[in-house]
C-alpha cells in the first residue's frame, strides 16, 4: 500500500501500519469493523499480512477477521504474506485454516507469489499444503516458470527437489528453461538441464532455448548449450536458426560464437533469407 494512501484509511488500518498494538486493541474493543474494506476491497488483515505483523494478525483473527477475504485483485491475506516474504505470517494464516490454493485475477496462487518474489522460506512452508506444484496461472505458467524467470536459483532448486515438473509448458508452450535462457540466468539453466526431457524443446513458434538465448544476446548461455552438443542449425517454424536470430537482433558476439562453432552461414530460412541477409537488414551492424 502506498504511503500517501495510508492517511485515507480507517483508524484501524492506520494503527496497523503504525504497528501500534495498543491502538489496535482499543479500536477492536470499541467495535471497529475488523472486516471493513477500503476502496481496493482490502481488509485490515490484508494490511497486517503485508507487514508480517503476526501479533496484530492474531488479534484481528481472534476478533473475527476473515482469513480468506479477497481484495479487488482477488488477493487473499495469504497472497499478501507470501508476496512480502513473511514466513511467520504465512504459518499463522495456515494455522487458522487459510485456503492454500486461492487464485487471484491472474489465477496466481500464494505459491506463485512466493516464487516471483524470491520468498523461498514462504514457498517451503506452503509446498506441503498445496494441491500441486505445477498449478498454472492464466498464462499457463507454474511457480517454477516464475522462479526460472526471476533467476532465483535457490527457489528453482527447491521446486525441483520437491518434484515440480521442469517440462511444464505455458500457453505459448514455453518451458522454464526457455525463460532462464532468454534472460541469461545461466545457473538456473544448469539446474534445469538434468530435469528437462529435451534441452532443444520448442515453443509454439519452434524456438528452442538456443534460439531465445541467441536472440537476446545471452552469450554465456549460448556457450553452455553448445557444449551440450545441441543441434546448432535447428530451425524454428520460420526456418530461422539461432544464427539467423542473432543476426536479426544484432547480437554480434553471439553470431561470431555460432559461426566459430560451425553454424551454417548459408542456411536459408523459409523466406529464402540467409543469416547474412538478416544481418544486412539489421540496424545493429552484425556485418
């Protein structure tokens, strides 16, 4: 919650953000509505969970706060606690029978929130209670997708140890390794490879991890994948190889590495273009 908005909140929420337990006690004893919602449909328990103040959370719950209340984004206090990396708040909500798998408006669960926000201890607390480690959000991404995207090796390692599928596909058929390769998270790529059925897995457009790493200039990932003896001239659905992609996006260091490792400089894509053609039309000067 933005600080400029706190002054517009109820006295109870202001007391919570000030972490003033005496004022909270006084207001609850004088029948302040413990489930009152603000303009964003957040309750006082959302605020306390966001702060991770378990003492105030316990006071609110004992006064009748609804542990599964949802704000306008369909976020529950458990979402808020996980997103804010508040392990003790997560534990308290679970103790009071908070729903473990609620979905927000993007279909993300508290475990997605923990994965996105590097909240490893919160994720470890949630995992024994969730229905599946591979639950997908609206875009088809699992918590492991989000952890790979954020580049958090400890989180990725946790999910893999607990049995999350490294082969899960989002709605564009991208696997966690696609995201790690695209964003240059080499350590995550190394963690995922032993758990990935096919290191040359393709998304809906036929892009492999090598394609996406080449296109985004992730030279260390490209070198690592090439050491695994992946097919260097594998085409996507447009007939473009990793070298085509590097030339098209102006990634000269990657292009040079691919050529030195034997990439076919004369390979035609399905429009009849060689990597050299694409380099000539690129504004980045791979030539």
